C-alpha cells in the first residue's frame, strides 16, 4: 500500500467518525407536505429539490435521514424541527 493510499484510508476513517450522527425525520399525520418542505429548507438548508425528495421518502417509507454531520451541529437543528412540531430524532 502506498503512502497516498494509507493517507486516503485514514481520511476516510476520520470522515466516518466525524459524521457519525444524523437527523432522521419520521412520518406523521399532522404536517402538510409544504410545511415539511419549508421546514427542511429553513432548518437543514436543503434545496427545494432535496426537501421535496426527503418529504416524499418520509411519506412513503415512514422515515428519512435528512441531515448528517457532527452531533454538535445537528443537535440545534433537530431541536428546531421538534419545536416546529415535526417528528425527528438524532441518532
């Protein structure tokens, strides 16, 4: 294994460790598609297309990972989604 390959392997491992948390959004029977889409755009900085795709996945699959990052960066976003009345968890 070359030095370059070893370095890339170490970077890959570090990235996996850093981004080991995610916000999972769960389906509910309360919030409208538009409200969920707007919430994902405002809280998770999604594009309109990303927000629409996540909303459809939540609707049809029951849940969807909407953001992956470090815990410290996700915690306030997850809290905001919960405050908005969405069903989200930080895992």
